[in-house]
């Protein structure tokens, strides 16, 4: 199976322009393509996972990835899929986040001469003269067409600022600039970016002529992928200091039965015939599929050693074993103790098991919190210094484990 057909079989392609040309370019390693990443945090999360895996697949087939960091567009904020206006970030914060992104991306794609490139659109957008920018490309955009775009329609009811209205022309200009200066002939993005991406394709054709070859593809699940990055307790990050390898493994181990094979197809590098053989798996076999998914993705992000540790720890916990050596652990310092104790609610917040005492209380009152395998019956339970010195195992629900120790 050639690469384009494999991407279709894995459920990665939703919409394309010029399908036959795209197929020929991808299959023959002729694509220089970009995918954009908003530097809104100092770590990528699992919502970015599919884009990273796609870049890796395409590079393995000889295509050249460009990771575009939106340092310039982040100064405005993308209205796509949002119901409110994004808060502004300083240039220093954006640059720090960009640096963090590159370190994480290097686990997926190879940067260097003739290989993948990382570029920051701040390098060209922040130096633009606004009047010259509008004179150069403003005539290529129809306001009527822009207002029909889904990304703007979603925001019109609550109010779309003129600041955000500039996002589509700026993202379109990114593709135009990359096409002229980096030989970038293809762009990938999620369904929520389709209108912005078409804007870039049309800008190239209007400015450079109909013969300019600029291709556009959207990914089936990238907009859902952003939701993937969130859980009830916050985001699932690729940075091990934010989400431990154990918690990362557990996140994928706990995906729904209906999603596990979809995730295996889209995100792992297992051969398609091996994945197709799982199509009829049911009941206990689905749990095996989830373990395969969790191990493969943890290995991809954190390495095989950490994946093996996480899998070993998870199996030991769920069969009632006592091996908690690789369980996520938080050190509780003496200054957190009051009269030699810490309340269970404060302990849960300190361990990141709840964002606030109020939500921790709700979990306790719902009967979903266990300390050393005993259900916590009252929210005023105290954990002593002596217990912490030995290590306290906290379980939230059936699947989230954490250990607290005296630091």
C-alpha cells in the first residue's frame, strides 16, 4: 500500500484539493509541507499527537516537513473553534514556548540540512508594515466569503473582534511566504482550519498565477484531537514534568472501547494488516488492544524504557500488586503539615488529583477516593507525618493512582 492510500486507510484524510496531484507528490516524496502549531503553552499535548505522527510518516517516505510555530499569529489569537477571545502573550513567553516545542518535536521528526525545518512566523509577520501588507494581499480576500467561513460564523454571535478578523489573511500569508521562500507546496491542518487553509491556497494562485502548485489537506480528527488533549483534571502533556509517563500510559490505556482501534490506526506505526486483525476483538481483547495502544504511544513519546516501566506498574496495580515504584509521586514538605498532619483534600490538590479543595471534597463525598486501598469516608480525614514517611497510595476512581511521600 502506498503512503497516500495508507493515510486514507488510517482515517487521516478528510478533505483535499487536487487529490491526484497530492497523491503523486506524497507517494514519491516530492512534498514540502507545513503544519502549524500555536505556542500557547510550554509543552505540546496529546491534541498535537496526530499532527506529529503524520509529520513522521511523511518524512519517513522522503517528504520534507516544516513545523511552523505561530509566534506571530499568537499575538492575535485564532478564532477557530473558540467562543471567546484568547488572552495575549508576551513575545518572551511565546519564544520560550517555541523552544520547548522544538525539543519535543525532535522525538518525532529529524531536523537539519535537507530534512525537517522549524520556522516561526514572527520572523516575517512582526516586521510587516500594515499598510503595505493590506495593499499586497487585501484585494485577494472577499469579506463576504470570509464571513461565510465556519471559523468566523462561530464567533459572530458573541462578537468577533477586528483583531481576530485579521487571522485568516495572516495565516494565508504564511503559506504564501513559505511557498515563495521555502519551496513549501503543501499544507496540512484540522477541519477547523479548512477555511484559513483554502485562503492560503487561493492567495498563492491569485498572486503567482494559476500554475502555482499549492495543495491543501485536512486531517479527519485534528479538531477532535484538540479535545483529546483535555481530561477532567486538565491537559495531558508530552512533557514528562507535566504528565508523567505513567499517567500518559494510563490516559491511553483508559480510552473508550469505541475509540481504541481508531487511535491505533491513526497514531501508532503498527502495520495495517496487524491492526486490521484486531477489528473483531471484543471484551478482554479490547483491553489488550488498549495496552498495545498505551505502550506504543508512551514508547514514541518517552522511550521504550519508560513505556515498559509504566506498563509494569499499571499491571501490578490493577492485579492488586504492591509494586508502586513507577507510580507518579509527589513529595509533601514539612511546611505543608499542620500539627504533623495534612488533610486529604489539601493532599489531593497538592498531588494534582483535583484542581481545588471543593472538587476534591466532591470526589470524596461521591465515594471515589481511596487511601492505601481504603475508601475515604469523610472529607476531613487527616494524613499523618508517619503515614507520609512510609508512603501513601491515593486512588481516584478505578484508574488514577498517585503516591504521596514526605519530602
